[in-house]
C-alpha cells in the first residue's frame, strides 16, 4: 500500500528574485536560481 502516492515532497527555498520564502516540489541543486510561484510566472510569460 502506498500512503504518499501522488504527494510530492516540498522543499523550502528563498526566491532569487524577491527574496520571499516559498516551497517547491523538487530539491534545488544550486546550479540555477529558484523562484517563487509569482516571480516564476512573471519571468515565463509568453507574449
């Protein structure tokens, strides 16, 4: 039986853009900046 099926482990980060603390569903390896949801969506808007 899988108790955590479908659940992702969340990792605390500090946004590289605004400095706000947030959580992401992956473990950052330090090779790239990590952004909070709001800053990520601003940076990745398609026009």
